């Protein structure tokens, strides 16, 4: 009995040590991964160091493979990706996806890392010019490994524009040029989205468009889109009060894309007049101030 108690005590002590060591390894890896010194919050010069983080993550994964396993695998994949070791990054990202059990983000069985791993897999295949594989994983990001929808337009476009640019690149790589254009046209001809476009996106779009249409054809298409732009305003008295409800729609077709400038409904307004922001004149001005218009519509 005495020996059994000693053995039990030893096992408990060992388990406690193992838990503490695994936590320390994970915290150390996290410090380098995020660039935050968890042991010294006053160290403001601490920077992200993926090489150092990888050392601790690999040690953790080897010695304690079940400790925060999914997070560890995904972070290892990220570290290898940052080192441009894409084959190892891909291998670890692919090990993350089998942990997916449900796309219900409120469930304890939801794999938050699956979305980022899936996107990374798609991007690696894109870099390898395996465009069909890349497209299938990009599609899974929005259909299977879904995440919470961004709560504001800034976060929405900040994530969506890079993805659509990747889709643009993949379709172009597959020789589907017109389909590639549809992934970026909506951003190129609405000035409210100028800030989400960097130089490479604008230049690549214009370069591809110029291989499909002459300068004259491009200008004619843009002008036709403006002239035939759909604009509709519906304003009616609220049946339960003296206030007004309204519905405004504005869109146009250009280069195979339907570019929606607004589809908005409002309730309980004090007046039956709309503000300038929702006038047809403003929507036309938004087109003329867009990156696409300014770069392409030159008479």
C-alpha cells in the first residue's frame, strides 16, 4: 500500500510538471509568435520572431502532442510559411483540417484554425501554380470552414479584397481572363473602395483588361455603363406614423460584372427627401472618382 501511494504521488507530481512545462513551452512560443513578451510586459521592443517560435512549437508538438494540438499545428504551419518553406507549411496546414467537425462557430467542436489553414493551403497551391486546387480550397473557406461575418465594411473589404485578388490570379492563370475580371471590377469602379486597392491590384487589372479590349472599347463600355445605370428610389409614408420609409437601389453592368453601388432600406425618416449621398449624381461621381475610371477613362 505504501509503495502504491508513493507511485501515485510520483505520477501526480509528474503530471503536474508535464502540464507546467507544456504551458511554459506554449507561452514562450506565443511570445515570439505574437511579438509580445508575456514574461515582461514592459518590454516594448519585443518583435515577432517566427524562427524562435517554431523551435518551441516543434518541441511542444513532439513532447506533448495533445496539448493545444490544433493551435500548435496551425502556428507551426504559419512559421514555416513565413520562412517560405511552403512544403512543410502545407503539410502542417493539411493536418489541421481533419479536426473540423462543424461549421457552427458557437459550438465547442468548431475549429477556428481550419479557416486560416484552408486559406493558407489555397495560397500555397496558388504560388505553385496549381490553380484549380487553390480555387477549391478558397471556395471551402467560405462554404465549409466559415467564420463570423465582419461587423463593419472596413473589416469586410480588408479580408475580401485580398481573397478576390487571389481568385483573379487563379482564373487568369487558368486562362479564364473574363472570369478573372469579374473578381475585381466591383472594386475598381467605386471610389468608396479605393483605399482597399494597392498598386499591384490596380495594375494587374488594367493590364489584363487591356489585353481583352482596345482603349476605345474600354471607354465606350464605361460610358455605356454610366448612361444605362439603374437607379430607383421608393419613398412612402409609414403606415403606423407620419414618418417615411424608403428603398434605394443603384447598380450598373460593366465587363461582365454587376457593380452594386447601393441597395439600402430605411425606416422612420422625418422627411420624404433623400440626402445627397444617395442621389444619382453622387453615385455617378463615385464612379468617376474610382481608380478604374481615373486610370482607364482618358479621352
